[in-house]
C-alpha cells in the first residue's frame, strides 16, 4: 500500500469509526431519555458496538499482514466450498437474503494458500454487498490452474450499486488485504443492473510422493462395485491403512458396531441399504461414537453434497477419486482426533 492509498484508507476508516461512534452515543442517549424505546435503543447500540469491534479487529488484522506474511495452509477446493457455505449462508439466511455459492472443481491435489485471509476478504465484501442490496448475490469459487501461477479466483455478482458504494471502507480494506499477497481485484462495470466484483490470490500445489504417506488408520469400505473396491483397497493399503470391505449398507452398520473403525467410506447407492441410510442409522445408534463417515458418489451437484451432509456424512468424495484426495481426508482426521 503506497502513501496515497494509505492516506485514503485511513481517512475512510476514521470516517467509519466516527459514524459508528456517533450512532452508538445517539442510541445510548435515546435509551436514557425515553424508557419506552430503551430496548430498541440498546439493541441498536449493541449493533454499533459490534461494528466498532469488527472495525478494530480488521485494522489489527491488516496491521499483522503488513508486518508479516499471512499463514499458508493446505486445502481442497471441495472442502473449502463447504467451509464457506457453513460460514456465510447462516448470516445470509438470518438477514433473509439470497446467497448462492458455486464451487467449480479443478485438480484434486491439495493446494497451499492464505485461507484465513480469504475468509476475511469474502466477509468484508459480502457485508458490503448485503448492506447495499438484499440480493440475489452469487459467489463463484474456482481454481485457475492453466497458467504459470495458479490462483484461487472468486467472483461476487450482486445487483448494481452506486460508484460511491463501491469505494466504501469494506472494499478498501479488502483491496489492502489482497495486495499483501500480491493478488488482484477487479471492481467491474457498474453501469448495468448487476455488478460482478472479482479477485484472485496466488496459491501453489502441494507436492506429494507415494513414500511421503504413512497413515495408520482403521478403515471400512462399503462399496458394491468391484472395480472401485479394488482401486480403493489398493490405495488405502499403500497409505498404511488397515482395511475391511463390505458390499452393502446393512453389513457396514453391523461391522462398524463390531469392529469400531476410525473411518468408513460409504457408497451412496448400494443394494438393500444405501450409504445415506447407513449413515443415518449409525448417527442415531452411536451418537458421538460414530466413526468418521465419508460419502462416495458420482453425483456431484451442490444438492447431492448437501444431502450427504444432512444424512450425517462428515466429508464428500467424488468419483472418480485420486490417491491424494483420500490421503488428505485420512491425514486431516488423524491430525484432529
């Protein structure tokens, strides 16, 4: 951030702080002077105090970015999409606003990127978009890997707003955060009925060699397709897992209760009892002692993924899968237990 950008940002930030403080004091005065409006006034004061807290946290976060590079961590695009939905959809629903999140899947390999910063940037931009319009808002997330420097690219499409709205503090804060990781942001054409704001941050692939994996987990595979059974069994054994295999949901339920595996890979469509039905039974009967449940299916729509989560699955594995996908799922489980 150069001196001119810094000066402009500080002016805008100071203006936002004064605005929120002024509204806070006005709400407190109203609460003191009018007992009939006290509850409403205190609620307003609480909202403004929360906004002030968020502004101070944003400033602290930006200062940390200026002094040291943001933390990088491994991620899969499928897991990132689910995490973002869990983070932002409840707030959109609370405000009764339409927010659609689309994840465009690329390579299955794990990636390395500034995910904490990404969440902050999206939060600032969505808060600004929510304040400007009640929607619909559409957030598209994708990996762009057909260029020398891969990047995590996002675009937010919302009803068009005025030019002054685009230059608000939230956008300036987002621009500053993105600049710290040599990313880019394009505020788009605001002349039509919709505005598409896009940005990208650089990422890198995480190289893995077969010898790098040693994941001693106890795994049960429930799959009726012999080809997938053979492939998955071979992959899991090469990762150092202890593997058992069954061909239907009822057998999976019985073996889980008998052998207590760490992780269960459940095919969605199996004879007699599907993977989703098995997941529901296991959650109902075992509660907190249910092992880690992974859904396997070629059905990859957002609705299909949500159906798996609603049935009690912990993760979603799209067919055809890669060794790196499976290894990362097991590694994350072993690190968290």
